[in-house]
């Protein structure tokens, strides 16, 4: 089935941007009442809220809708969000996406994960920079948006669907998180939809989610990060060595952005067979995504937004490049690539 190609989903034949109503109509045309739908995500607040919004849009329109995630839910706030808002998600390893008649990818693109690359999609909805033209019947990728949940909120409003308390809270938290309270990203549309869902969000639940950030074990890795830190004119850098999951690097990088006078923070670590590099900046005349791509794009997946980016490089590729696996060699490699 081909409703809209990835080349024209955002514009009319005249070249003018399509309205949300036109986008929504084209999206919903993909699905029949007997369809079984699977929504694939990499679990974080934006992807979970967006998937929940898609599930609501398809309610009573299809036979069934399942949300499946790849990887592990290791960050406490993500686990708390799933539990407190009762988001019905299952590990992708327990499902077979091929057995579903329709597949949707939200808050990601197929090349963001080796697992995602293994499937064909009927719809891709995302706010990250477009990496290539995707061969899918429906593609809505808007890199200027601060959150994919903003796009899906526009869909909900166009469909005249009022979010439930759980969905409203999820979307509110998603936009709040992905824009870093509008310090790192966001446009007028993000602000508009953020204000709209405020009336449906439960602030008590939101506080419970936000307070679920760190364990006592995590403090150990903060100690390692602080001990290994180095400062240059370019910013603050630390290599943390091997960690249980790369999300702790994200937390440290975000923490470093609070240091007065530091425009860039770079945090690297080794986790699950990959070297991960997390980049943050103050957003003033800087582009983290561009830097990540230029420094690491030829070695693995790399990219992001102006204020936040990430690169993941398989360790076998580093070995082929002659990079030894010890902590000092890894740190030196990252610094050289970043010209730190």
C-alpha cells in the first residue's frame, strides 16, 4: 500500500506544507479494522508518550495495537513512567513484528538501531534529523520540533481526541524532557502543545516520575566521572570506562551542563560492546549533532540536535582502527576525534 511517499508527506503538490488534518487523514488511511499493529520504540519518555498517543489514535480503528521496545529499560525515571502511567509495553524479543499486518516506528528512524533496520515500516514518525529518504508509505519527520510527542499531540487535537490523564501526563513529561524545559530545543509548536496538555497532566504523578532518577550505585559512577574529568577551552570531558548502561553517561553529561562557564560537556563510556559518546552544549552557536557526525559518523551511528547528540561505535570497529580497549586509550581516542 502506498498512501504518501517519504518525499511528499510534508507538502502538497503545490509545495506548501500539508495541514495536520491532511497528515492525519493520510496516516489513518493506512489502517483497516482487521489490522494488527505493532509500534516499535527505543524506550524513553518521548517515544513512550508518542507510542501511547498512536495507540489512542488507532483505538477502535484496528483490531489490536501493541507497543514493543528494544533494549532494556534501565533508567529509573523511564521505569517509573511506565509503571505509574501503566504504559502497556512489552520487550520486542517476546513478539514477532513480521506477524503483525502493520508496523510503525516512532521517535526513531530505521538506522538508529540494528534491530530497527531488520523490518519494513508502514509509518515512521520522528523529530530527529532525517538521515535518508525512507521507503515507507507514510513518513512524517520534523527535525525542527523538540519532541515527537508534540507532533502526535497535533494529531490528537486534529482528531478531536482529548488526552486521558495518563496520556496527558506522558506527553507533558515527554516534551518537558526532550526540550530540557525548553533550554535545549523546542519551537513555538512545542510550547503550544505543552501548554495544551498541562490541563490533562497529573502533577503528583509527574513529581514521582521525576524524582526516580538515581540509585546509590549510580553515585559511584558520578564519582568516577568527576575523578576522570578534564577541562579545556572547548569544555568539560570525562571518560567513565565500563558502565552497566550508557544512560548513566547521559545523566552525567546533563549534570555537567550545570557547571558555570562550561559551554560543552562530553562524556564517554563503554557499554554492551560499544563505545558511547554523549555530547551536550548550551545551544549558543553550537551544533552537537553536526559535531557527533563529523567526529564519529564514519565509525558507527552518530547524530542528534544542536544542543544534544550521541555516538555509538562497536568495539570491534575500534579494534580494526587500532584503538586498544584500555581506559586511557579510549579516552585519548575520543579526545582526538573531538579535538578536545
